[in-house]
C-alpha cells in the first residue's frame, strides 16, 4: 500500500513539474506588446493587468508602479520585460523587469 501511495505521489509530482515547465517555456517564447487599460491589485500584492495578463516568468507587484496607459513589451525569448511610460506624447523606457526564473 505504501508503494502505491509513493508511486502515485511521484507521478503527481512529475505531472505538476511538467505542466509548470511547459507553461514557463511557452511564456518565454511568447512576445507581449500592449497598453495597460486596467489594473487590479490582488490580496497578495501582485497585479493583474487588463483582467487577463499573467506571466509565470514575471511577478508583477504593486511596487513596480505600473499605471494605466503604460506600454508593456516583452520580446520573444527575452528574460526582460520593459515598461514604457508616456511623456509628452512619446513613450520612454520607465522600467526593466527581469525574469524571476
């Protein structure tokens, strides 16, 4: 019985690891380029942008001071995300966020 439980726990761990690995890899390949139109601050201090944006590679928190009308850019296969802020009708680099992984 202990071997069965240990085997099931091992399989679940491997499946969890593979799921997270594939999501992280997929996010690394994706590129992002959008304007922030809505920000929601969660209970843990992280922020949800435009009701849908979430990246497993980047932990966006309230401390980054991301605001509505900021532009967020992440090139494909990049470990950095760039936040541009509009100044005098031009977007200028405001912040560089490094990947947590």
